C-alpha cells in the first residue's frame, strides 16, 4: 500500500522534487511545449523553490531522449577557474577545500537549460522561466523540509550577510507556512527574460541574448567583481568561455532493457556497474528487503562506489576505464569477491591501479551538503527529459544584488591533484547528480533520478529493481523502505569514510536489521521515512496500454502530475 497512487495519463507527465515545480512543467506542457521546454521550466523553478538544495547558478546535468530515439547528455557542470593554482589547497589550506569563493566553479545551470532549449525546445527562455520568476518575486509557502534544512544550517548562512538576508529574512530561520520571497533572484531571472524579449521575434536570438546576459553581461560582471573582492579566481573570461558540452552517454543492456546514464564525470557509470554486479550474482529466491537481498545489493553498491573512488574523474583530464569496468570479465571478477555470509567491512581494493583508500572518519554520518533535486518529463510526442539540478548556498556566498551563489561544486574535487577527481584549472569536479533513463524491452521508457549525494545511485538502483524485478508499480517502488551504505569516501569535502556503515529505514523490521549486523554491517537506524534516503521521481511509459505512469517520493515535497 502506497501513501499516494501512481499518477497515470495518456498525453504527458511530469514529476519533480517540489509540487510547484511539477505544476510549472505541467503548465508548459498544457501550453503546447514539449518535454524539453517543460523540464527546463521545472528545473529552473526548483532553483527557486528549493534554494537550500538547488541553485539557479549551480549545476544541471541533463539526459534527453527524443521521439526519434536520439539520446544525448548535456553535462551542465562547470570547471575550475583557469587561473586557479593547482596546488592551492595542498599548499595553502592544509589539504582542505575551505568554504567560500575558493570552492567556486563556473556556474553551469543557466547554460545547460538554454542549451537544451536551443537544441530541442520550442519555447523562449522568458516563457519557461516565467513560473520561477513568479515564485521568486511573489514568494511561496515555507514547507517542512525547507524550514528544517535552513534551521540546521543557520550558522553557515550567517557567515555572509547576503546569505542571511535570503535565508534568515527576519533574523531567524523561516517557519512553516511563512512566505519565502527572493526579490534579487527574481530580478536576475527577469533581466535574462527581458534580454530574451528585447532580441525580437527570433527565438534563437532571444536564447543567445538571455545567455549573454548571464555569461557576458551585467550578471557576469557582478559575479566576477564579487569573486575578486572575496579573493576568488572566477573571472569574466571563465564565464564567457563556458559551454555545457554534449557528452557521450553510457548505455548497457540488462534483461532486454537498456539503462542509459551520463559518463564518468559524474557517478552515473557506478549505477551501471552496480546493476551489472547484481545481475551477475542473481536475485532469484531472495525476498524483497530481506537481509540476504539487502546484503547482496549493498555489497554490489560498495564495489561500484569503491571503483568510483579509484577511477572516476573528468574524462578530459583522466583516462577513466569505463569499458573495462563494465566488461563482463571484470564484472565476474568483481562479483566473485562478494561473500553471502560476510560484509566487506572496509572498502574493497581495486582489481588494478586506482587511487589510495582514505583514512577512517570518526564523526557521525555526514549530512548531505549542497544536496540536489530532480525532475523528469515525458510528452505526448514521445520525448523524455531527465535532469538533476543541484548546489545550495550554505558553503558559498550569494552575490550582492543577484540572489545567486555561483556553483560551490568544487567541494567534490579532491584537494590533491594526483587523485582522479583532483583539482586542476579547467577541470570539472566529479559530480554526484546523475539523471538516468531506462528503455524497456517492450518499447517504453523510464526517466528517473533522485537527490541524495552518495545515496543517489543506491536509491535509484533499489527503485529500479523494485519496478523491473519485483514488479511493483512506480509509486509503490518509490515508497518502499531503503538502505544506504557509507562504506566508501564521501563525495563532499572533507570526504568522510565510514567502513561497514549501513543506514536502514525503520520500516525494515528489527529482525532484518539484526541479521544484517550479524553479517558484519554496522547498522545505523534511520527513521521510518527520511529525506536522507533520497527522493526518487520517475515516469514509466507502457506501450501496451498507452499510459504514462508517474510517481514521486513523499520523503520530500515531490509530486507527479499526468493527464
């Protein structure tokens, strides 16, 4: 029994991390826009509606599948400033990446959204940004997760007066039911929309004008001036040169289906590896969320996330052996290390080479930093959109007058340049956000994804198996209780590592949790429902019935709409 029904329609569907973002995307669909137009509208709106977790000037990796079968990935991830000294953090900051402007990379989300519109959309920037502008200017009701998140990070927001002005508008964290207004952010988006309209009737000229307003015009000047004042390295040249690359996707067959993820500049291929390992070991006879099932899935995830640590980084700087990692021979050798009667306990070593294992952390489990959101859309023509926008403003300052904090995603690079994900001028951090898409054997498709940092591919794998192995409907698959491993280095500075730690939602019974502990997992109890377990959104199309079936995670204020 699910808390909500799976939402079904015959024309189009949208699912997003906040109900108003879903409504924004749906209004675009009803207005004649396609999945790309609607996905961009929802994605920009998430930067307004979840400003603690998503930043309009953050990251926005995108997967698009067109009705003709074409699939492409828009990276939506900025690089380190070209003038950044490569040894800065090791030499001057004790091997740490401090909070503030020094962790800033080029803001990628505005370019990624506009690139998607330019390549495959039908609407102007001003049209798709209109809901976000409304939400920022007129405000929206503070919901529970936003109030909790801001209160938990109050000290961080107080570090900069510009952040405090947005997140602590009455000198304190906002309360549930109060109105949350972001006037400067509204003005920034409105300026881009005005530049779009001023370009005349040509849609493409308008998109160029909106892009230039951010990356070459007044917004760029304000960002670069503030960076210089604060001792940062992001320059006008960095902003003007940025374009979200169209990156190769990673595609692998599984039981007649095809899973599509982004490349190893994010953690997408680790989802591919974990699924391949699960299939190699098999799930037949394992009851859903039994100790044996959770142990097997967890150990496969631990292997895949260990290989992420050992090998993943920006492919323009690092030779990431994705084909070798996903080769059946490698998968067989990796899977052979899994014992049915004993957890790894520590991060398993690589089959070859790779980075060194980090020291063990003694602190409590990390709270997700600069978390994320997610949105997906399928339209009446058969186009699909999957995007995972991210970057909060807890660890980087908001630019005065703009209401945006340029991406602090540098926190996901390693301070040591020798690491595969190490810092280098012009290099991208290794990103956790990773939208995905499943093409089903029957000719359907399922865009899906989630926030949650290192929990992302873990939640995504469990939901994928819930639907495609256990036969659950989309909403039930999303609501089913989950577990998450922390037995590998965190993707966020200071890269905490908790060998053997496994967090488990309380709806998984105490006997199962005890059995997992007997297998050697250090079990950490989560509440029955926790936002730390991710917030999976998905749309599954069924060619046989002609229905689009959408689900959204009640662990956060996510909602799905279909008609």
